[in-house]
């Protein structure tokens, strides 16, 4: 469910007309709904918190650590933090943003295959909940960093369960040959090694098998292996207090297939790994933010090719603003902000202005007929959208707007061309004369 709906023929985000935002802020622009963010978070957190078998021995509800990489705008993070969200982070920058947005340090998880010494030290000093260790050299470095700071690092070991899943090969992470985590045998060895170390406190194990997963079967297979490994560790006399099950729950990008609801996911988790006497962690990202955002873009013109008969709908948004179709062959529903006659459709190749053929959002799609100057909305663009934006082709980063009821606010302005150029100082060997315009 989301809060983007037509009212009197114009798409609104909550109470705000998207036509108004497009006119006042300009296009391309990302627009997020507070109500949808809050709803998605509370539905997910409510589902996993509802199961008595997913409570910790101390009676704590699971930690729901929102995956910051999907949408790291500070206002989005602040909105989720106010709902009680923790943060799953993958860099010092994300930890800093989560802290700044009001996520308590003891709800922050630090994941990723390549954390630097500086990042580890920052995380330890901030007092975060746990560091998810993904390899033997990483554990070794973390032990050294923690020893230097005379601190004890709370650690879970990320296991690659050998069950990959996800909407595309590039976002499948749990396959045995993927770069994430260690094998179960190696995890058991590392865990024992970590227990003997004065500056490491191994707390449990973690997995995250992929993203945009629309079927519970692979998750269930991975989680039931995780259960076995918790039992193996305990059988070896090691204490296991935490189990982190990652994110990955998919969202509907188009009307055909409904992914599992959070309640069904929670039910499966409770049946598969419930009652282990651990504190559970979940790291949902896309499921929280994807349908909470749209990218608005204006039709620059329609180029009808005489030879092929193709109609290119040329937009002012490009792959630098929304790279998912180019990178993952992702499908985004594209809807006109002004609903026309639903029977009036045309087949378009929808493209951006960037100078490569990869800058094609879709080919041969039948959709409502558009005219020059119309505004269209890329639906389900709140996750892995703005965060993956770049200035390729020297195009300013698309701004971001957060809506709340009838209010809205620009939460990241579009940089001016002066600001873009000020970020690239020239070396002083160019004399002022040589660079004068
Ligand atoms: C990307 C990622 C997530 C979030 O995945 P979604 O599919 O967006 O829910 C969670 N945990 C880890 C370790 C990740 O890398």
C-alpha cells in the first residue's frame, strides 16, 4: 500500500499534487511520502514483533535495522528513526547519517565486505550494536583496531549459506561464489577463534541472501541452515545470543506478482528459527522505501523515427538519476501525473538525454499517450534511486522532496551549476588568464 493516488485526475502524494511539486521544484525530482514510510516500517516491525517466539530471552522485540543504503536522505532517516527504526549501515558515512538522524548507536549494525580500519574505529567509538564480520582478515583487523582502542567489539559472523536469491544476478548475495560472508565451516572456526580473543565478543551469526526476493522458499532454506549452525556452535560450547537474518523482502514493481506480505514472512521466520533464545535482527530496506517514492520527470519531446516507426519518449530524467533499468534491467511503472483517457495508449521507447544507449528506461511499452511538457512519474523509485544518482553528463543531482499530509519540503536541493563547478577547484598552475572565461 502507498499514498500516491489520483485525485480529480491528478496524481497526488498524500494531500499534495505532484504537478505542483514538479512546477515549483522543477524536474527531475524525487518525491517521498512520510505516511508510506511510516506505514511500511510499522507493518514490518509489527509483524516480526508480534511473534512471542521471536522475542529475546530478556523479552526484547527484534531489532529492525532499516538498510540505509536504499535511501539515505536525512529526512527519510529521521522519519524512520522516529518510528523506532535501527539502521543497517555499510560505511562510516551511513553510520554518521544514522546518528545525525537520531538513530541510537545501540540500534546500529555495520555490515559490508570492505570496512577500513578507520571505519571500524569510528564504529567502535560510537558504541554501535554490532559489527557484522564477513571474512578472516577482517576479523583479524578488527581485533587489532579494538585492541588499540582497548575496547571489546561486539561481532556477528556473516555466513554465506550457499542459497542465493534475488531479482537479478547483481543483487543475489547468498550464493556460494558471491563475495559476501564465509562458509559455515569457516564461520565455526572463526567464531571459536573470536571467543578466545580479549577484544572481540562474538555474539552470533548473520546472513543476507539477496534482494528483491519474491518467494519465501529460498529464505526458509537459508534460515533453517542458520538454525542448524546456531545449534552446532552451542554444541561446541560457544554462546550464541544473536541471529541477524538480513533483508531482501521484495516489493511489487508491477501489477503481476505480489511478494509475500511482512506477516507471512514473519510467520515463516518464527516457524523456521523461532524459540532459539536469541535476539533477532532484521535489515529490511527496499520493503520500507521502494513504494514510498516516485521520480517525476517531464517529457522534453517525442521523437518519431520515420524509418523504424519507433516513438521515443525523451524525458528530462536519465540513467544518472535512476540507474536501475540500465544496471539491473529493472521494470518501473511509468504513469502520467495527469491521468488522460485510459483507452488512449501509445507504444513508446522511454529514454533519457544521457549519451549512451544504456540510458533507456524501457522499450516498446504500451502506456498512456503523452505530449511534450507532460509530467510522468516513475513509480516504486524510493529505494536504490536517488542514492545511486550521479552527475554523469554534468547533470545536477536530482533534488528530493518529502511530503507529509498537505505539507512538503525540499530535503535535498538541486545543486546550482555554480555549486557543481565550485566542487572542482583548478590547480594553481593554471594562471587566472588561462582559465578566464
Ligand atoms: C542491501 C542489504 C540489505 C537490504 O536489502 P533489501 O533487499 O533492500 O531489503 C540488508 N542487509 C544487507 C547486509 C545488505 O547488504
